[in-house]
């Protein structure tokens, strides 16, 4: 049976890291909605051109375009055994669209792991990030300090804090995520597919919990 997994989690919880680890261990492709947007725009596909027009106007990309991109990606041969979806769906309406897409492949979402952690933990994780100006190497003030304060170990360039990584910005992003995603969490909980994972654990412990949820 094909294994389609929807991975949920707020900013800073390590969802992207876990999606990559799961993809390596399961052999399932990791499908990130953000990567899909960038890839389609870079390759100037018809969908990508349409997305670009909305982004250039500073408008939200309509559901039908996002859904069309995901459907096109899921129709590729490497998704026949399943996929790990990251960033899609974001709403119950998108979840219904995903159900219809997968029904066309005689499949459905098997499990929806929701990696979560208290907001103060997430803010500390993200707001401690430092990025090098030259090549974007990432450090952390608490967990991964550079050898010389303020300097990148690799290229010696200055380290700075991105606007997106400032505490007030991170707090706002977490609030927005939870407000937007809570109906989707309720949707999958009602279906009995949601599995809550403690995101305060180590990377290895979170991975083990995710693998247990998938095996179930």
C-alpha cells in the first residue's frame, strides 16, 4: 500500500529536518510546497508563470494553482509508493482536494504527524540563529556557536540575524501558523489520523517517534 504522510509543525520545530531524514529512511520523496513554487517559477512552467504574476502583485497564490502544482508532482512515477508532504495542505479545503487527488491513485493520507513545542521553546530556537553573509552558513548562539564570535568558521564572513529570525517576528509567525493551521489539525484529528509528537525532544527521539507513528 502506498504511504502518503502529511507532516505538520510550526516554525522552528524542525519539521524540514525531520522530513529530510524520513525521506532518506523511507525512500519516499519529500514534497515541500515552497520548493514546488520555486522550482516551477525557476523553470518557467505554465503554472510557475501564473504563480509569478500573483507574487509580483504581492497577492496570495490561489488554492487552485497550489493544488495543480501538487497534483502534477504527485503524478510523477517516484510518488507511486507514497510521499511526505510538507507545507501542503494548509487548510481543510486543501485537505479535501488532496483526498480527491489521491483517490485518483486509489490511495489516501495514512498518517498526519504534528510535531509541536511550546512557543517560548520555538522562539529560543529560531531567534538564536545567525547566518553568514557570504554563503548563508547557519549557526546558533546556544547550540552551534562559531569558533570566533561574529565570524563564519567556513569563510570568515560576518554573521548576522535575519529579520525573519528576530524574536518578535518568530512569535508572530508562530501565532499566524497556529491560527491558520488549527482547523486543519482538527480536521485530521476528527479523521483519527493526527499523531502528536513532542518537538522538545532531541532530533533522534523525534525521528524515532515519527517512525513509530508511520509504522502504526
